[in-house]
C-alpha cells in the first residue's frame, strides 16, 4: 500500500468536504436552519467515493463496486433528508434549535466549527473506502461478496423504515401519535440500526483488503454516535417532549435499537 497515495487521497477528500460544509454553513446562517448539515453530511460520502473512483490506484472492478454502494447509499439518505428538511426550511428542527439555544450568543461561531467537524468526520468514517480503493488485487474476496450482500440488506431496511415513518406522518390522524407499525414495532430506531449495519457491511467488505481490520473504527464510531451522542439520545428527548406519556409507553414495549419482539 502506498501510504503517500492514501494520505493524498484523504487530504483531497478533506478539502472537498470542508469547502462544501463551509458553503452549507453560509447557507444555514442565512436561513437560520442548521438542519441542512445532515443533508450534505450524507452527500459528502459520494463526493469521497468519486474522488477515490477517479484517483485511487486499486483494482477497477472493486472500486466500481464499492463506490457504487457508497454513492447509492449516500444519495438515497441525503435526498430523503433533503425532502424532509426542505419542507420546513425556515423552521429549524427542534434538536438543532435546542443546541442553538444552549450555545447562546456564540451559537453561530460554534455552528461553523460544528459543520467543519462534520466534514472531518466524513473523512474519518471513510477509512474502509480508502483501504478498499488502494487494493490492487484482481480477485474479489468472499468478504467483499458478503459485505455487498449485507450492504443491500441494510440499505433496503433503512429505506423501508424511512418510508414507513414518512407514510405514518402523512396521515393527519396520526398527528401527535407514536409510529409503532412495520419495522417501528420492533425497534424504536430501525433507521439508525440499518444505518449502523451499513457501516458494518463496509467493514466486512474491507476485510478482503490489506489492513482491512482498521475499518472496524467506522461502525464503532457510528454505533457510539447513534447510541450515546447525536442519534438516539437527542431523538428520544425530543419525542418525550413532544409526545410525552405515549412515547414512554412505547419505550417500555419496543427495543431501543436492535429489532426485537415486543415485550
């Protein structure tokens, strides 16, 4: 593995993501809605994939397979989030409004830094992509086939969960109610679970390349963020504020993360 090539590709990716996030922050400052960061956090992964597809020295078939997976998943999630955020573009999502409130007078300066941290996280989480894109072996490994299959399951699962929640919210009769149908009847956050599973699939895929074990860092970070930081804790706090007792009962009956049978 040519370490100079790896670091150069990482630097190109970081510069691209930071520039994108700078302009996204300018936009968010203008409209007073930091929620747009989620859209472009997702879109940044396809940007990295395109950089690797064009510049990385790895086996072309492997690069095309992995980068296609990354582009499809990133565009799907980013577009799903864009549809949601753009519906209330001038009304900031409660979790970001809460953060802005807590940061007070220095909120915008801290938000600019937050956007750049998101760009850096894009590159850090892309470790499996860099590892795979440097692999010049012309034979695909069983790990890569297994990773691709797991990726397909995770993307279908996440898309299904997103669509089920969207359909639930579209019904005016469900206003103020908790979505507990479909996958949401087995996990309080099936979208997060399948998002994490997708990163596990990238780790499995990377095991077919030299130094692939280093890719474990990505699903580990995602799991920590989803379960301890910005994912489940923030979402559940907001749900408790908006839905109260109904959500408490939902918490008692349904698994928090891994889909499981109701109690």
